[in-house]
C-alpha cells in the first residue's frame, strides 16, 4: 500500500470516528430533540411523532399484506398522516 493511500485511510477513519463520537460530547442544551423546546416537551413530541410514523408504516405493511381493506387503509393513512403533519408543524 503506498503512502498516499495509507494517509487517506487514516484520515477517513478519523472523520468517521469524529462523526460517531461528536454527539456524545455535545452540551446537554444542544441535545434537546425538538430544537427550542424544553427537553421534557421535546421528548413527548418526539415520541408522538415516532408513534405516528410507526403507525403509518404498520398501516402500509398491513395493507400490502391484505389485512386491511382499501377503504380502511385510506382512512387510517389519512388520519395518521394528518397527525404526523401536525406534529411536524408544532416542532418547527
């Protein structure tokens, strides 16, 4: 292996290590998941948003596995999609 390739490899490993470790060393204030919201509100918002997106994925899966009728699929998808959009707007 030539010297340039070795240096490039070491630099790439250092960059990846930095990107992985950087969140561990951020101040507590910077770790707020919802930007300017206090951590407790941000945690609740993040959980609600996660559950809405999880529900959307499960609805899609159930529909593709033919466990939901098209009518139920559309109604549930619209309900959870609206909820997710609302939560995303609150987050901003």
